């Protein structure tokens, strides 16, 4: 009986040939997961490489490559990966700008109701003054939105590019949200901005007269998503 059992074991587990290696087959799911992981790693590396090249071409001095592929580079960089050198060479503003906003809505009788001017800049200044760690949104969001708007629009308020349309909508959304937060539930469908630019007096300038505005710019009415209840 023992001999039969021994022979059965030998027949069910044949010895390996010399030099042969026993291998185990991996499940199909594990192989697919490993292949997917390798693919994800390769895609991440390729995306990182493309991003580094695009940003380098954006910040590098003008060259034949950046000029030839300028549209692709700008499409990749803007609006989320904008780069500049102000960290190393700050360029502080030489003007104080006050951004005012007013709203309007159509009443039930068809008449247009216009609100008084609301000082958006004063709200930001109050959130920054006497705060050890002021919010970045209070310090720069509205200011940068306006400077970017002027950069692409110049003296005209008519957008002539997709980027100009985007920045106009960006500025409008910021102002709309700020006004809605202080509107006490009032409704409005239109928004208008007014920007007053005042020069910063040089240190030691004599006299207590307020500076004369160098620009008093009134933007057109913009249609916005109805806010309030």
C-alpha cells in the first residue's frame, strides 16, 4: 500500500528537467493592474516634461522656438500657470486704485432700479489693515483682476480676443460675488464698475491737498447671473 502511494506522488509531481525553472502564472487582474500602473507613471512623467518645457519657453527670452509655438505655449500656461519674475525684481504699483461697483435690476413695473456705488477696495483694505496674516484674496484678487483686464483691453472695454473675454468675465464674477455678499438679499441682474486711479505722492511732498485722479474710468453695464433672493 505504501508503495502505491509513493508511485502516485511521483506520477502527479514529475521531476523537473535539468536547468528547468518552475514558474507560477500571475492572475490576469494583477497583470492588468501592473500594466495600468506603468502606463500612469509614464503619462505623469511625460506631462511633467511637457509642463517644464512649456513654462521654460514662456519665461525664457524670445527665441525661434517660443515664437513659432507661441500660441501653444500661451494656451498651456494661461490662465493657471502664469509665471513672472516679480519675486526676484518686485515692481510695486505707483498708483492707488479704488474700484467701485453698482448694480441694477428690473422692477416689476419695468423700471430700472440702480443702487448707490459700493466701494470694493475699501472692503479689501479693511480685511488687510491690522491683520498679521491677511488673506491673499483680500490683498491681490481684485487688484490683479483689474490689472490683467487693463493689460488685454487697454483703453477700450470691448474684448477682441478669447483671453480678453475670459478676463472680463473673471473681473465681473469677482465684483458680483463681492457685491452679493454685502447686498442684504437684494436682487440684481446688471453690474457696472468705476475705477478711480490716484497717483502716489513722492516722499516728502509738501502740502495736504488730496491728489488729483489721473483716471476716472467708467465701465459699461455688464449682464450678470441674477444674485440674491
